[in-house]
C-alpha cells in the first residue's frame, strides 16, 4: 500500500515537472532576446574630438521590458548614451515594447557619445567603447572602437633674440644693428608673418625682412634691425616694441635701447662749463677792483 502511494506520488511529481517545462513562461524567457548592432563599429577621429555611434537595439519578446544601459569608454573619456533624437539628455535605461502584430521584433536606436576630457590629447591608436544592456537574465552587448588617426596642429609663435638678451646699446645719430628671431614652438607652420615696430619719436628703425612667408614648426627666422636714434638724442634708456603677426599666431616683445652720445659732446660740455666759469671770474675781478 505504501509502495503504491509512493509510486503514485512520483508519477504526479514527474507530470508536474513535465508541465512546468512546457509552460509558456519558460518558453517566453527562451524566446526573449536583445541584440545590439551598428552600421559602423569603428570610426576615425582627430585627437581630442568626440565620437558618436548609432546603435540599434532589436528586441524579441511577448511583454514590455525596461533595459538598463551602461556605456564604458577609455580612461579619461566622458562616455554616455542619448536617444537618437533629441540628444540633449543622457539616459540610463530604455523601455522596449513587444513586437507589433505581424512583426518579429521591435527596434529602437540609441546614440553612444565618447569625448576626451578637454585637457587630454589622446595618442594615435584605437580606443574601445563597450555598451551593455540588461533586463533580468536578458543581456546584450556591443564593442565599438574610436580610432585616433591624427593629432591637430598647434600654433605658438614667440619673439626672442639669438642669445636671449632683450637689450642693446646705440650711439645717437649712428646706425646700430640688432638681431631678433621669430620662433615657432607649435606643431603647425605659421604663414604670412608681417613685422612692425613702435619706436620713440624721431627714431628710425628698419627691419629686414619685414615679411616672412612661413616659419615651419620647431624652427625660427632671424630678422635684422637697424636702429638709428636722432643725433640730438639724450643719453638714457628707451624702448622699442616689435610686433609679429601671422595667419595662425602673433607675438610682441620690448627691446631696451641704451643711448650713448659721442664723447666729443662730453668735451664740448666741459669746454662750455670752463668758459662760463672763466667769464664769471673775469666779471668778479673787474667789479672787485672798483
């Protein structure tokens, strides 16, 4: 009797397990999928630029599901997901409806955007981006790649001298020569450079050349200055402003010029002083006799 009951219980248990294995719930889980695809899995960009991928989510299932979205980009990149339109918000999940009657799947589009931080200029190479979606046991993922193929040129020009000294001496009324350098410390050529000066009144300053067609990256071009203070210039320090302006960059610098007058004028001054003293002495002697 007990044996019969045991056999009946086992048959009942086996029947329940069979019915559960054929139930619609499990069949629905097996038929529910999410697949991620893209038209382009690799995109070329210039170093420092952002990249965006359009990703399609294809869902097959009999009920609506909310899928969590996770985008993982390279270190020091900002990576997020937006709707295909509008792109003014970042999303962390998406609701997928079951296919309409007569359809086999539902398709939605998202946009994955990855941008290096502003101070980062990534090296040339490939940078992987992973997008994962999940809803319970239903998961999907896609691997994308941003390919940095070039680094944008930077432009930096500065004025200097061959020895780094920004001062010189000049004789009043004479030609005095001084050399400056137009240097390019960037990674791109600087074109169409014109030079000019702002000088003290009455001075003559000539530059040769006054126009430079181009200074290539990492190189410099020397420019000769002919500085001529007027003959009556007073001894002392003066400043000349030199400007260089190119298509991509510009710079300026000040040069201190110490003017020296010819020695003869010193003797002339001494002679005048001696004459004045002698004249005063003569006048004093005449008045003292009276």
